[in-house]
C-alpha cells in the first residue's frame, strides 16, 4: 500500500492553509512570517506527480527583513566564544538525530531519493554539524615577525558577516548544514534560500531550530525563485558572502550579480566526472562501484561518474559486467511498497534533458546495450538505467552534464589517451580511476585536472576533506579546514609598543 499523496504533511515548519494545500511561511528573526502576496509555487512529489505543498515567491521586502535580522544578530553572535556557538550547533544536531526518520521521509517524498539514502542524508547532516562544532577550538590566527623593533603584527581570522546560502535540490537537507555549519561556527549569520523543488525539508529544519536555543536572527529562511529571492540576496549590500551550490549556468549569473557589491563567493557547481578503467583493474569492483556511484540518487549527484574511459583490451568484459549491474537496478516510487534502488528524476525537465542527450548520442552512432529511453511507470519522472557504447569524445553526452542514470563508454588505447580525454572538458569537479598499479594511480592523481580523484572507490567525499572544483566547476570549496576558513576574512593589526 502506498501512503496517499501528501500523507506525510504537514510535518514541517509553520504553514498556512491555501485551498487545501500547505503554504510554508518564511522564518525570519526567530519567527515564522507569512510572505504576503505574490506568486505561489507548488511543490510536487516527483514519483507521483502530486502536489504536496506550496511556497511563496517572497518579495524583496522579505529578503530585506531576513538580511536585516541576520545583520542585527551577527555582532552578538560573533562576540560569543566559538565554543558557545558550537553548543548551539550541537543542539541542532541532537534535534536532527531525534527526528531523523521524519526528516528522511520528507526528503524522500519531495526529492525522490530512496528512503535508506534519505536516512543517510539525515544522519550525515547531524554528524556534519557536530564536526563543524569541533572547529570551535581550532580556528587560529597568526603572529607575524615585524621589521620594526617593538612592533607586533597579528593576523586575526574574522567572520565575513551575513552569508546567503542558496541551495539546489539534490541533497537539500545536508546542504543546509554544509552552508550553515561553517558559517555559524566562524561567527557569521545566515539567510538560506532552498530550492523551489525541495522546500519541505528546510521548513522542517526551521521547526527544529525553534526547538533549540539558537538566538533569533542567526538562521533565517526565505522561500522563492532564483530569479527573485536568489537574485535579491546576491545583490544585497549587507550580504557579504554568497555560498551557492547548483548549476554552472546559475553560478555564472550569481558571479555577475555579486559584482554589484564585490560580494565574496563560494561556488559549488556542476561536473562531468570521468571514470578511467585500466586493463589491470579489478573489473568486477570497477563495474559495481561505477554503477553504485551513478545510480545513487538516480544519478543526480554532482560528483558521480558521467563518462567512462576503458582500455580497449578489457572493454568488452567490463561493459558486460557493467551492463549486468545496471540492468539489475530496480527503480520506482521510494515510498511505494516495492523495494527499489533508485527513485525518480526530480522533474519533467530533468527527464527531457537526459532524453535529449541520449537521443543525440544514439543518432550520432552510440548504441544502448541496456536502457536508452524514458521509463513509463504510469506516474512520476523515470529514466531507464542506461549503458551506451560506441561513444566518442565529440558527442554531447560526453561533453554536457547529464544528471541521470546514464553511463556512456569510450574505448581508449592507453592511460595517456584516457588522461588526455578525461581532461578535455571545461568542468573539473571529480574524477576516478580503477587500477591495481600504484604508479598508474599516482600518475592519474598528479595529472587529472579535477578537484577530487577517487582511486578504486565510489565517488563520495568525506566531511574532513575539501570538496572544490577546478575550471567551471566552481570557486572555493566546502568541508574540512579549508572549507571552514572560506567563511572567514583576515584582519591584520600592527601594534607598535
Ligand atoms: P540550479 O542552478 O538550477 O538552482 C540552484 C539554486 O539556485 C536554486 O535554489 C535556484 O532557485 C537558485 N537560482 C536560480 N537562478 C538564480 C539566480 N539568478 N540567482 C540566484 N539564485 C538562483 O541547480 P539545481 O538544478 O537546483 O541543482 C543541480 C545542479 O547543482 C547540477 O548542475 C549539479 O551538478 C549541481 N550541484 C553541485 C554540487 C557541488 O557540490 N559542486 C552539489 C550538488 C549539486
């Protein structure tokens, strides 16, 4: 039995009723606020095509109020010892743990990821907030030698002020923590704008915040479209840093808007990750892990392998194994009664984009050994798990981000050729290589022009690493020490005694 559409709601933050549907309210200065007039945006369950809630496309006034609240709260927040700020982060992580099952169901319903992965997302979010809290005693300045007698030069690490966190839909709950955790521990306050596709989990996050003692104004939430709320935040004089995760196209627009006030940027953008399979690789392991990375969240992960370069000598054997893995992938409704490995694509536009790229590859000579078309389950947005062979470097499917369960395979004659083709891209987020030769692995790590390389493992980063793209995949990065320091600015004091 499937739960009826919307049966999970309204579990979220404060909502008002609008013709039978829950309309979320912004969370500003510690209060839920109705956004007033303006367009209402419906939120759909992508597995069932049903409307599950709605958000306002908030007015510029709401953005002004949220930024003003964050600015007002920031001075006292920054004056708190970092260890006290850490205490509030731990209060939030405790609430996330207590409510993990509800969070997972809300994520699954609006975003479409399988429930087990949504549970991992909730647990990882709590762990991430705790990890960021641990930085409280580790943020350090410097004392620099002076050229003058009796002078001290101190370098302080200070907060940048108000941060705007603009989010995508693919790991929507975790990304709140990835923006909020490092921003708050370093003394900034934040205004979050969730994706229009996945606001329900953010509303739930706001409700959990109200159950903690976090001072008002430190975390604010404003709903709306990118072109209105996102732009208003980016162009706001009092927003001193925009931390954005999303597409290259939007990142580029945000850069242009941030130029207005010379606003600091942290951009986590799209990718076109190559996976290289060398003849000495464990082919079973390579097929399993590449499939696992590509079908996780239905291929809607920025760092998942998007194109495979396999040495010709082992290509047939590898493709055979990969095809068996992809064929065995079950898909459907994550909250339905059948066990599945993969949920729906986020929306109809996502399916159309995948279809256009696969169709164009097929027309240019590629062959689908499994999948290759839209899946009709009677409802929802589904695309068949797909393996494409006879692909060439000049095909769109090799050049453009697909963001779906599709693996195009290109045969190569050598490691040199694989590295050259892998680097032949304007993206530079992640890459992977499967080999049992340490020299080959190290050469790949040295020569792949990407922010991350995974050797003999699935593409999934650790919170203590540094997730950052080269090229058009971004500026700055998240996680670990370097991610924390991104949220600070330096201040030098020259003290003559
Ligand atoms: P998107 O760029 O369409 O939207 C992301 C957010 O930006 C949304 O909240 C949207 O409302 C907002 N937005 C849109 N136009 C805006 C504007 N002009 N000004 C300010 N904000 C604006 O991306 P998406 O479809 O939500 O997410 C998928 C993309 O995100 C993929 O390209 C994926 O690779 C990328 N992504 C990257 C990472 C990473 O860590 N590098 C992680 C997850 C997703």
